[in-house]
C-alpha cells in the first residue's frame, strides 16, 4: 500500500457559546480547522484534523497547517501509511519542527491502518480500557459569578471535571476559583488553568489565597522554571501543559517532581504516534494525564477518544469533547457526549466519515 495523494479542506467552526476567552485577553469566536486526507493506491482514504487555538497560544496557526502540508506532502508520496514509525521518521527528516503540521497526516494514517486491519484505532493503540471516558468542561473566562453559573449549568449536564480559565487579574481569579468551587460536590474536580497567564509572584499569591480549597493548579506561568518555583510553594495538585512538548521535557519534569498530572495535546506533540509514546511513558512512570488536543471538531474528538480509551483508567485524569463546543459537525460517526462521558467508536479506524457537504472543496492537493 502506498500514499498517492495528500489533500486538505478548510472548515470554520463557530462556538456554541459565541466566544472562548482565556488568559491575557485572548479570545476566539470561530476556529479555523484543517481536515487532512491521505489517499492510497488501494482506494483507502484516512482523515485527520488540525485546529490550532489561534496563533497566540502555541507556536501553531491555521494557515501554517496548510502551508506545511504543501511543503511536507511531496516527501511522503509513495510511502506505506501503515508503517507509522517509518512515516514519522520521514516527516521529521523532511520538515524540522512544526509538529502540528505533521499531526493531521499521522492521525489520517492511523485511520488508514484501522480500516486496513478492520480494527478501531484504540484497539491498535493498546486496547479499550473501561466502558467510557470521563470528560471535562472548559469554562471560558468571564466575571466570577458568570463562570460559577456556567460551572453549575455544565455540572447539571453530567460533567464532573471543570477547567476554569483564569490567568487574569489575581484578585478576580481568586474569586473565580472560590465561587466555582462552591458550586461543586466534594467528588467533583476543579482545575484552575492559567494558560501561562500569571507572573510568578501573582501565581504564588493566588495559590496561597486558595490553599483551603480542593483545586488543581494548571500551567500558572510562561516558563518551566517559573512553574516549578510555584509548584514548590504549594501543596495543591499541579498540572503542566504548554511546557511539556516532548519526551525530553516530560522526563525533566518527572525528575524535578514538577507535576502530578500532565496535559497531552495531540497536535502539540506531532500526532497520535508520538502522543502514544509520551502516554506510554507516563503510564510506566505513574503520571496521570489529560488527553486532548488544542481544539477541533468531530475528527479531532474521535482521535482524542481513541487515545483516551486505550489508556488505563487510573492514569486517565480527563479528556474533552470538542465537537460539543462548536455549531458545525464536520464528520459522522464521532463520539457524542452522554452525561459527561464519551466512547471511542468500535468501527474500523477512527470510525468517522467526513461530511462532504460541510467540508467543501479541497484547498490543497499533493499528488505523485
């Protein structure tokens, strides 16, 4: 089997809530998502999706996905998409860095591998653990009372994990955390996610002010060293996200006891193949994980579900269903939220089929 064509579609994904706001005044109302297709000489086509959280979050942007595919695609024609390690080795040799560009291709090739073997991706990634995957809900940054009301609303929909977007004014953030925690049951989990938004002294002040509350602290500062300094001044469970972008940083953070949970985003790491490597190492080291991506629609949600469902439950802190955040469905067969949980498909591959009437015409095509 050989790759004969790589192509892409551009899809806009408006948000159900109108906008999504997080630290530093950053906000998005419509996400620019790229659907990546990989076609083979035997007629099988696999699909992936890449949807950066705007150009001001991670070093990734939507047009960069498509420009990168145009650059990288010709180097992959003729390769067997089922040979995932070989394919990733080739991508890294042909294009240094830019893991988010490679992510959609890698996901699409896992989809092909599943279709070729008649197995769902989660089976190929290690097996299906448990009956379902617990989801979190991200709570967009708003005044404290409005955020608390949103937490209560989503709790009534079955969610038991909440990622509160803080990283703004420390006094407001302290009140955001307090009001949100007051809405929850003792068994619910609240994560105060600053998305790098606090300076070190602000972060220390916040964690001291909420030391009496049951709350996780996620990525308070921009640099790893700042986060580690905050970690050493709090006994709250600690999550790292933006700083962990590969095996080297994961190993460093483990050696420094820098976190209790790590957030693994598929496109940040370069696709399912490399995320699985990091995931498996986390399992061997006893580190719990949030398993997700930067953003996306149905195809991204399907990829997250297969990654999460193939992860032992005791290390699966939470995941998310991005397709419930947006108003446009770009594929059939994707997982749907059920009382705060979702399940990976049991169909071959990712178990999805793109909605051709939604994704529109191809915006780029690379052929032999």
